[in-house]
């Protein structure tokens, strides 16, 4: 077992917060990029769809992702080990959920079940709360010393 512990990549909790921020930034940016890239195919009511998506994304952040990102931040800060595994920025449940969401998104897009007009709404609505959650991780990563006891 000592060999496994020795080879396991480790980092500080602050680094885990920045890794989480990067992953959430990447996911949110990818969805926003794909959503806006598909907007060239939309012929009707593009601005209304984008504005509704932005409003839905902000609402989704407030109702769900704000709590979720705070929960992840607390879990990272409260880890017992001062140098945890770099992959522990997510819990096992979160990794499974992330895999399901990515797979579902790819299957929906590739299957053609939804047209790009509706995929734009889904992508932008999901990209915004991911991106806003990433900002929280960056904030706690930057101000880690001050915030470690407050979260």
C-alpha cells in the first residue's frame, strides 16, 4: 500500500480549489461556446432564446449550483488530510454524475432528437451556472487563508 500512497498525486487544498475552478470553467466555457456556435443555425427569435437562457442559467445557479459549489468548497476545505489526492476535488458521486451528464449531452446532440435551436437553450442555460460556480472556486482559492475557517 505504501507504493500506491507514494505514487498518488497530491496537492494542497488551495490547489484542489483551483483545479475545481479550472474544471468548472472548462465545462461552462465549452457549453457556452457550443451554444453560441450553434446560434448561427437559428433563424427565429435568437435574442429572446439567448436572454431566456441567460435568465434560466442565473436562476439555475441561484437555486442549485450556488449550494452545490459551496458544498464542494466546504468538503475540500474540511478534508482531514492537508495534502489530499488531486482527484479529490470531486466526490465519487460527483464524478458519476458528471459522466452521466456528459454522456447524456453527447447522446442528445448526436442523436438529433433536439434541433440546434433547442440545444442552444440547454447549453447556455447549463454553461452559465457552471461558469458562475467556477468563480466561487477561484474566489475561495485566492482568499483561502482568510476563508478556511469561515466556510
